[in-house]
């Protein structure tokens, strides 16, 4: 199998594009997609402080690696935030991997923990609360901690490693659950500055499929395949959807990008209808409900 752009051997076949890529052309393609997402959506302004959510996985490693190339032209100041949820099976590898990687990338890292932030580890929360899958609690609490930490660090924006698969899954999940408010908040940039307490969150890898993020990370030696997955992942709705979507993509290449592109087109005419958030009466963080989701979870689990 040869690269569609030169005579070198191909390392990846992108069936949805009908093209094969050698290492060089593939890395250039990934960079172009990253750059396009950043430019088209004006994700960063010159001189901003950007906190990157570094989790120990391939996507956040790719995000930080690519973001380094924007430091000089945009005069960005990068730092990293790692949330330690307190999941025994993964925490040692997450902390070791992220610490080493941030050092290699010469980026200051701040580690925050569920235990310190909420008084309980994710393992403790999962053991005592069976009403919802562990990911339900984990996702809300992690977003809360990331936002609070980034704000305390004086960051203007948080960059996360969400890839195309994550985005397609989120769109379908909210659609299938009838959650139109959350659905229409999905996009390359959320949490606008005008709402004060929200630090804007951006997703520069939004157009890069998960498989390509992994191949890019391996090509650039910034991540090692690690089988120590979170023990709770298989309990989530998202995981079921992920495996169905992967089957669909294998049978009908281009399904994931079509979901995200169609959603973006639909959203253009509807974004104005999303009501602005207001302060939660309990913690003061912003929410679109009467009480924010973090406070509701803390009430239920503490
Ligand atoms: Fe948290 Fe679920 Fe991710 Fe595990 S798989 S780290 S419980 S969100």
C-alpha cells in the first residue's frame, strides 16, 4: 500500500477519504485539521493563557503537542491541569505518565484530586452510588474541578483533547436522551467569557478521528498504548454508543464526520435559543438549572 501523495509506503488508510497516507503526509494532514479548527472557530486570541486538560491519554497528549506550535505565533502561555479522580486501577499510571510528559513538553502541571475537591475518590463514589453509572458523576465533577482550577490559575481558556469520535458520541447521546439544551451547547468552543465564572473550553482536535489521534501520537512517540482502561468505562451509555458507532463507521466510512458536520449545520440556526446560564444559589458556579449539577450530585453522594 502506497501513500496517495508520494511513493512512500502508507501507514494508514483513511477509507472515508479514499486515500492512504505515509507518516509525513499523515502528520501534515493532522496538523492542518488542528489548525483549521483553531482558525475557523477563532479558538485562541493572541497572548492568552491556555490550560490544557492533560489526562494521560493519547488525545490530551496530542492536544498539548500540537498546541506547542501555536505558542510562538500567538504568544500563548501554556500550562496543564491533571484531574486525579481517585481510581485505583489507573491513577498511578495517569500521574506518572502526565508528569513525565508535561516535563518533556516543558509545561507547568497542576494536579487536582477529587478527594481534596469533594472529600471522596471516584472509587468511593462508585462503591456507594448505584443510581447512575460512575461516568455520570465523574464527568460532572471533573468539569467542575477543571473550570475552578483554570479560573484560579488565571487561565483564559481550557483546551481539551476531545476528538471527532467524542463529539459524534456526545451529539447522539444528547439527541437520544432528548437533552436539547445540552445538545445545542456542543461545539468547538463552550463557556463564553461573558458569563464570568466559566472559563471558555475549546476542542482543537474536534475534527480528528480517535484512531488518527492514536496513530499521530504513536508516530510522534508521545504516547504508549496502555491497556489499563478505567474499570468503570464499560458501564457507560457512551461506551455502548462508541462500539455501535465504530461498527457503523467500519461498514459505512464517513459516518462520524457526517454526524458532526450535519449537527454543526443544524446548530447554526438554533444557537440563539439557548438561554444564558445563571449563578447556582448553593455554590455560585453558573448553571442553566435551578441548582447546578455538581451540587445535585454532592447532595446525593455525601
Ligand atoms: Fe471517569 Fe467514566 Fe472516564 Fe472512568 S471512564 S475516568 S469513570 S468518565
